[in-house]
């Protein structure tokens, strides 16, 4: 588990390896069923809920892994989305994550770090180019591992 | 346009009703669909070892349910959700229904952009127990051309 001392200001702006996803009909159906969409909406393969983007989180999880942060140290504090273009079924999506902010605070429960990870999701175009579809920002609170005195 | 959305625009506030409780089987299903397998969301023993009474609902699941509620309300209206800013205020345990309330807090450019705050709370067992905030989302709705 990452000690907060290892999360230093020079990490801000760091980019992480890209992750690729294909939005398949089966994956969409599973997600829509999990979110209690109506049977008509589940059956409509052309309907991609905006919130489906919450499934494309490998890039975020990779950032935590790269920083040595365990999920048990994390609290999800805030989340932002900007929906520039709608996702479509069969899209090939590339996600690039950046550590965009890092702040440390002394709280009642001890030292904490606030991290913001910005993810940009691009659609790969048949022409070889790509276009931005969604930008997300995830703010997490990282707590010092148990047993480490502040 | 739904009656709920018309009311929201007209009165700047609307009761979005209650979202039924999420149960453990739903949490398993969501973990599988989303790839978020943190056991704090479905394993009672793990949740207890983290000092929780029972498993908590994934924050992104809660957020998805609120997002879906706004999407459903705005169906047929000439608006598209352009951005969302969400804050998690407290944990939602499985078995707890959420009450949603919407408020318009800003209008721009002759209603070409409407900002809506959607808040979710778990209500106490009776009036003496205050309700507990779960998640607040601020939606930026942009008007789209109608055919």
C-alpha cells in the first residue's frame, strides 16, 4: 500500500499508458440490465447510455496500481463528466489517463491526499484519426495505510 | 416532454420520487458488468473488516442510477446532458431506497442551457431521524435543435 509520502507533487501531469475498449452489444446489455433499464432499452442495441462510460475504468485502475494505491485506501469523493459526442455500439475507444491534481490535507482522521485523474476517451475513426467523445475527472481521497503513524 | 421535466422547468423544483433499494444480487451483477470487483461492495465479511455494517453500493452505480433518472425525465425534451459534476456525500448500503429531488439553479441564454441539481437522500425510519445525503449531481443540460 502506498504511503502518502510517496505521492509527490512531481507526479502531477504524468500521463499513463492508454487502454483500448470495444463497445460490444453483450457488454452494453449486461450494463443496462444491471442498471435496471427497461426491457425495450436493454433490447435496443443502438441505445448506449451515457453512464456506460463508468465501465471503461481500466486506465484509472492502472493509475492506482502504478502508484501502489490499494482500493482499501481509497474513497471516491467526486466525479465529473463532459459528454462531447455520444458513444455508439461497436465503437473502438482509446482512453488516456493523466494525474491532473494532487493535494494533501490534514483531517480529523489523519493525513489524506486528494488525487484527481482526468481520463479522455477518443473514438478511433476508420480514416485512422480519432475524435474526443468524453472527458471525465475522478477525485479520490487516499488515506494513509493502517498502522502508519501520521 | 415528460410531466416531471415540464414541472422542473416551470417550478424550478421537482420530486423525482424514490429509487428502490439495491440488493446484494444487483451488486454482483453490477460488479460483473462494470469490472469493479472491490469486495467491499458484495462481501459482508470484507465490509465488516472495513468497519461497515454491511456492503455498500458502488459510488458509480449510485451515480449511474441518478444519471438514468435525469435521462428518463428529460426524454422527449429538446435537451441533452452535456456535463455532470457529482459529489459523494455518504455511503449507500444495500437495502436502502433513495429519495431524489431536482432543482434548477441556473438558466443561461434564454434557457439554451439549464443547470439542474439532483440530490439523493436516504430517509430515516421515521420523522425523528434526519435523512442522510448520498450523492449530489449537477447537470448541465444544453438545448438541441428539434426536427
